[in-house]
C-alpha cells in the first residue's frame, strides 16, 4: 500500500513538472510583421588552399580517374548544387596573403610552384587558379568572392587582378585574360582586402591596416565592387572602431566589414576530438557557439554608431567548429570528421545570423570540403555528405526570405552548474507566403514540448516537417557505410487553428513548412 502511494505521488510530481516546464516553452511568431531580408549569402561557403580542400576535394585535374568536369569533381559539383550555395570565398584565409594570382593563370604546365607555408609546408603547383575557381563557381551556381593579398602583395597586383577579372576594356590585363581563353569579364562583385590582417595577414595594427585598406581600395576599381575590410579578433572592438572611424569619410571605398568566429573547446592549445566526446564537450562547444552572439551584437552596435544608415554589411566570412585533426592526418591540413553535434552547432550559428540579418549580409562556413566544419569529405573517389551538409540543405529555405520577428521563452539546459537556453529558433517567410520555422533542441537528454502561436494568420492549412537527429550525439557519416545522420520527415506535432504543439526530440534540429 505504502509503495503504491509512493508510485502515485511520483507520477503526479512528474506530470506536474512536465506541465510546468512545457508551459515555459513558448514561441510566438509574428507572421505579419517581417521587414528584414535574410540575405542568401548568409548561406555562403569558404574554400581555401589548405589541406585537401582544393586539391583532392574540389580539383582532381582533367586526367583523373575520378569523374570530373574540366578537372572539377562531378560528385562535389552535384552535391553542392543541391544546397544552393550562393557565394564561395577564395583563395584564403591565411593563404590569400601569401598568394600571387599571376602564378595561377596561363598554361598549367608553365605555372610556377610555391610552398604553402601557411598550411603544412606542401608544394602548391598553382594548377587551380583564377580561371579554375571561377569555373567552379559557375558549375555550382555560386557567386565568387575573392580575397586580395595585402600581407605580402602589392597594390598594383591587387588592382591588376580586379582589372583582369572585371574589365571589358582593352588593356594588357584584359588581353592576357583573353589569351588565357576568357573573352568576356566575369564581373566579380565581392572582394576582400586582406584576411585577418591583425594576425596571419601581416600582424598589423588597426591604424596601419585602415590606411592600407584605403590605399588598396582606391586602386581596386574595375566594375561595381563590394570591398570588404578585414575585421580584428572577434572580441577586438578597438580594431572595429578604428577601421570604421578612419574610413568614415571614404564611404565609397568600404561596403563590408569582416567578422570571424570559431567554436573551440577546451582551448586553442589542445582542442577536443570531433567524434570522441562527452556531454561536457557537447555542452561547452554549444555554449561557446552561443557566446558568439554577444560578440556579434557588440560589433553591430559599433557599426550602428558609425554607420547608422546601415550601408556597410557585417560579413561573417569564416565560422564553424574547430577540433583536433583526425589521427594520422597532417596537422597542417585541418581535416576533421563531423557529427550530429556539428549540425546542431551550425543551426545555432545560422539562427543567430538570420536573427541579425539586418546587419549581417554574408557568412561563409569554414570550409567547403575536407577542412574544419566541412560540407563534404572525400577519400579518393569516395565522398561523404556530412551532418552539416544536411543542415545546410534543410536551411536553404531561409535564403532571401523575410525574417519574422519571434519571441521565445524556454527552459534551460543545465550542465555542472551552468545553464543555457535549450531551444534556438529562427523563422522566415518566403515570397510565396510559406513560413519556414527552424527549431533546435540542444538538450541531448530530453525531448521538449514547444507551444507555438502564429500571430497574423487565422488557420494553418498545411504543415510538413523535416528533422535532423540520430541515436547518439557523436553519430557521423563514414566512407562506404550507410548514412547515420541525414534529413528525415517529421510529424510529431499537433495543430490547433493557428497554434501548434511540437514535440522536439532531444538533440535535434527541426524545420516546419507552414502554409
Ligand atoms: O580557416 C582556417 C584559417 O582560420 C584561415 O585560413 C584563417 O583566416 C583563420 O584563422
């Protein structure tokens, strides 16, 4: 009898706690109030001459046994086309400030080689250069974003590159382009003036860089250019203020300002494993990602102060997770696997960028193939689509959609005395009036009931859902094996007029399509 009473009491208490916590989980979506466009370039990519990103990952050469189009892997082209890549940044990263573009044009057998001293000290034979990169962009349907060499290059070299790529007039540079097989200019819009000029891009002071930026930008002229200045370290607000102050009178020279953020745990000196991790690392990697929002908002606050008309875009042109390299691989190649945790983290980054889309005009995950938080991994002729790839596939619905204002209240996910919100969300409406709502439950142990109220519509007519989750938080897709993590359909919700009750499984990302 005593035992029975105890059981009943336990059941009542559990029920009460479920009701209480579920009441705390509420999302209000203002379907009729959106004004801000989520720039499709927030779903951008980054491909550097680093490890096997270009060589082996994208470029295999025309004579390769791996099926290719003019030297570019067909499997990679096809996979990337499926996620609608809007823009790709190239050739670096740190490599950009050591790269001399003229070495990468003309007959391949005549191109000089160099040592890639930024990454692994390997020989770079320059077989993938400007023409090959711009061909790759055309094949995958993306816009190119080029980064000029400020660290070890010259203003003339940068000006020549812009002219070679963009000018339709007769000149030695355009004659050279035509001689190399390209009659019409490509008209590349996005140009970065150096990369991480505070560090691998030349270890400059912000004052010195601001002057150099103006000098380079002045002579990079051909075409309608969108010039992007190098940001400082993510929390270096002094760098930002100096650049914005010193370029204030030169508005025509600056259109974008770069921001980089990597999630790393426990620290840069010794990073954790991509696949072998505990809940402690799960929590801390996610927490480190969420910390980014505060840094981003502080950068935005400074931009609002110096650029109240919102003319200069914040370009988060490097972001992602960074772990120890996979064992047995070259430490300079930054090759890492990619688990469900990375898909969850990518959703948090992208929700943050979406929700700050008024100022964030581009973001480029690092990097496209075989490096850091990659979309795709390759091993000879084999290719794997990572969980992050599937997240990008699921989130492509937000590209160029209208951001909807939301109000989210949710319970916390706690770990060893620290707490973070257990749900992250971003919601948009596309040009057909379809609402796409992305929701992440970061708690790896608990399903969460979320109540959603859609304001501004009377009744939901149709509803479909997709989910990314897996049995274990460190599940990943491996070569030659069935995929463990990909997109599946999701229908664990109840509909009531314009309200919804959604059961979000633990460690999952869900996107609902609402009409
Ligand atoms: O993405 C790897 C490196 O990280 C880039 O080359 C550099 O810009 C950043 O520090």
